[in-house]
C-alpha cells in the first residue's frame, strides 16, 4: 500500500470515483483544446468528472478482476464514460490501445471505441471499412509484405498520391506525376510502414473540406486551401482555412456517414472536391483539433458525454 501522504507529490491525482473521464494521451495537456474541454466539463459535470493522463495510470489484474490505480497506489473506479484524446502519431497497441481495451473490458462507454481508433490510425484500415460501407473513397492500392518494386511493377494510378499508412499533418503525403518517378525514388521511401497509392483527385488540388462530426451531427466545417501550389491543404503545411458550416450540405452528410461507418463519436473528416460537385472521402481523423471560432464542438462533446451517462447501465 502507498503511504497516505503520497498524493502531495501528485497534485493532479484523478478523482477515484468519477463517472466520466477526460483521458489524455502524452503531450496533450498544454493545448488550448484541453483548456476548452476542461472548462466546459468543470461547468457541466463538476465532481462527476476527472482528468486522467495515460501517464498516471496503472492497469492490473488482481484475483481475476481488472483493476485501475493511479501512481499513488489509490484504486480508481472505471468510469461509466470516457472521452480519450490521444496523440495519433503515438497511438500504439501496447500502450494507448491497451488502456482503451482495459476500460472497455471494465464496462466503460468510450466516445471513440477501440476499433474506431485503430481504423483511424491506419489510412488503409479506414478505406477498407468506408468502401465496404458503400461510401466514396479514391481508388487505392496497398500491400502487406510485397516488395515495393513489385508493387509498382504491378501498377499504380498515374498521377499518384502516395501516403504512408500512418501519417499526419500532410507529412507523409506527396504527389507523384507518374510511375516512372516512383520507380526512380522507391529506394528512398522508408520501408518500416507500408504505403498506399491513390487516385489523384485533381479537381481538389490544394483544397479540401474538413468537417467535424460529433454524435451524428456536423458541428464545424472549414475549407482548407494550400500554400504555394502544394497539393496538401493541411494547415501544418501552411494552408489557410475558412469556416463554412452549412455551405456544403452534401459534404456534411457524407462526413456524418463516414463517422458512422467507423463508429466514431467525435471525428474530423477530410473530403476532396470532385469535378461533378460531389465529394470523395480523403481521410478520417479520430483525434481531431478545432479552432476557437468553432464554438459548437465542445458543447456537442459535453452533450455526447451526458447522453452516454444518462443511458449507461
Ligand atoms: N487522393 C488525393 N487527391 C488530391 N489531394 C489529396 C489526396 N489525398 C490527399 N490529398 C491532399 O493531401 C492532404 C493530406 O492528405 P491526408 O490523407 O489527409 O493525410 P494527413 O493525415 O497527412 O492529413 C489532404 O488534406 C488533401 O489536401
Ligand atoms: Mg488529413
């Protein structure tokens, strides 16, 4: 047992009997969005909720039952409901996913369930699910163990958008004008992660529609426009954004369908503009960020948590 005064070293020790957790992955506690969420959760849930960092959590099996403790050794009840914000580049099956599995096994209702999180951290997993759900995605080729040279020889779209199956912020995405270029440079592609080779949606070059969906409702949308002729419209690559909620109802409907197909309570969907005015799904993000001016997102997440608390048995 831990000594009684050990909590003095852990000023942020979580409440042990909270019904609702805001579960935070490493490196996210300093962000504006965290501040926005905790202020709203404080107001809506008071002592019924607590912030728990994955860094402060011990998982166990004791006497055949699953347990949770904080680092002071205090046992924690599993919450009824949890909203996990994790850093997508870090999500690993042996760490973050293990925590989510543990909570699920203890009966916690996760806003973004384990399978949905997994599908979002691999760009091909999500395409598999979206395609099976009958939703529009770009034609794409990927592989498991085939050598890259053989994958290219077997044929890829031309021009071709190349993406590592794990990647964010546009960092692992580029446009190859033809297969010859890919043949020439494939030795420089990192071998540790598979790639996908995707139809280039030329009409959407440097532009996409990002929609934030919470529990089946579009609560924010923005058009992102790339910098300097780049294909990638990510803000992290210098893109700019205009809020546009309500301007593209068909895009918002598609984003809602995509979130539903993956089983996500909170999602950010990137959509590509097609020439005929329709949309194609580019990517679904689980750990979506939003800007201060997107004022409907946080209240929608509060409502999503409240709804689950009300219905949890
Ligand atoms: N198939 C495509 N055709 C045209 N543009 C694309 C395509 N795929 C991605 N893009 C552009 O590249 C950006 C980054 O791609 P995305 O798949 O969202 O990866 P990331 O996870 O790095 O954001 C998109 O926001 C979009 O602007
Ligand atoms: Mg993206």
